[in-house]
C-alpha cells in the first residue's frame, strides 16, 4: 500500500524583502526574480512532502495582477495539492505588503509540478496526498484536470485520452 501524507504537512511560508537588485528600472519587482522565489518555495514544499530530492517538471501560467514595489515584503505560501506516482502539483500564492501603509494584497498564484528523484536522477514514488480542508479538496479535485491539460499541451497525451478534459473540450468518442 502506498504511503499517505496530509496536504497540510507540505505547507511552507517564505518571506523576502524587495531590494534594489530585485527590481527593474521602474523599481518594480522583476518577474524573473518572482518566479525564482516561487520555484524555491514550491520545491521546498514538494521536498517536505516527499522527503526526496525534487526537480521542477512544469510551471503553469504565471500572471502578474498587481505590481510589487521596491521595499515591499513578499510572502510566498506553497503546499502540495495532489501527488501522482512520482510527481506532485504544488500551489503557490504570493502576497505583497507595503508595511508603512499597511496595504497587503495577493499578487500572484500558480501551480508548479515537481518530480521526486533518487540519487541517480530517476523518478521515485511519492506518498499519496490526503486533503482535509475545503480549499485542499477543491485543489485536489482540479489537479487531475490540470495534469491532463499539461500532458496534452506537452504532447505527452492525446487529447482523446484526457478523460477529465472531455467535458471541457466537448471531445466525442470515436
């Protein structure tokens, strides 16, 4: 039987201060630096969940809803949403805070996928994720659709084999 682990056991918080070296010429946080931080926090979450070395397999759409400015405090929160055989989907939320003004807002969200590997870099099994809260269940339920979409877009799965996506794309059986 496959080992099980609660989703909450993968929860990680990382905090960064936006310094001049992190910004563009408009004093806004550079997107590449944001993605670097997101990759780190989500990798830690996946490692914490699997107790294994992990490698980034994919990054879903990362959009920037609000500008993060020089001097803002950035808080990144990550946790595994679902685990498959050797891969894990991790959800990341990024909050920015202007401490002097007291303004805090959600700036970014994304899903990253990691694969657990052994010392030789070969994929290795991970525990099954057990969601408990309503939000964890919502992310868990959507993870299979997101995984199949990633595989179809990467050319690793035929759209007709993506059972969870058939209702979205109105795919007819042959």
